[in-house]
């Protein structure tokens, strides 16, 4: 009598998706501001995974702040504290300017306020105070100069955004 064979799970494949950095930044801001923090994190990761320059840490900081708010909505104080702290640390070098059109200083100030609430009253107290939830803003004014300055992935030598192919898991 033969043994039944285990059913193989289909492997997820990869598909090509075309993105632009400005479109992903704008989408991530909309997602964060509508409290879709996990989706924001995923949208930013599409850029972060491709970026090899210094501005990679900007994306990582924004991703970690978004992930911190996933933990906040779940009441995970430890995860929220860790990611608010490390996310703000990654963003610190970019605070003095609107790097790639992102309001980094405002995000850092609100993240710091959220961290203070998590430490004193717990993560579930944060969403009740809008002053402690950052607002992600993207202003493309001056983006070309910023892209050139940072030598950012997804832009040409004149700072114009390029449509870039990336590989993402096939969700189908």
C-alpha cells in the first residue's frame, strides 16, 4: 500500500511592477494619514529595497515609524517604543530639510510625543491624541534638486523621476 503524498503548496512567484519614487511617496503619505500603517510600510519598502545610497536611511526611518503605529494600534508597547526610537534615529540626519519633499522634522516631533505617551500611559493612549500621531506630507517642490543632491534611486541625472521596474510577490 502506498503512502499518500503530501500536497505541495504552490510557490509564490514574482511579477514586475512599475513605480516612480514620487508616486510611492505620495501614496505612502495617503496610507499613513488614513491610518493604513502597514500598507504605508509596504509602499515605502518598495523604494527602500532598491535604494543603495544615503537616503536609504530616510526610507527606513519612515518605514519604522509606520511599523511603530502598527504596534500602537495593536497595543504592543514594547514594539512601539523600539520602533519609534529607532525610526526617529534614522530620520535625525534629515530633519533640517524637507528631504525628498517629506516633512521629516514634523514627523520626528510627533513620533517623540507619541513615544512619551507610550512610555507614560501605554500605546493605546496615543491614537486618542491627534497631536501625537504624525502626519506624513509629501511636497514635490524642489524634488529634482533633492534627488540630485542625494543621488536617489529612481531619478535621472537631472532629477526627473523615472518609471522603474521592481519585482514583487505575485498575489494572484
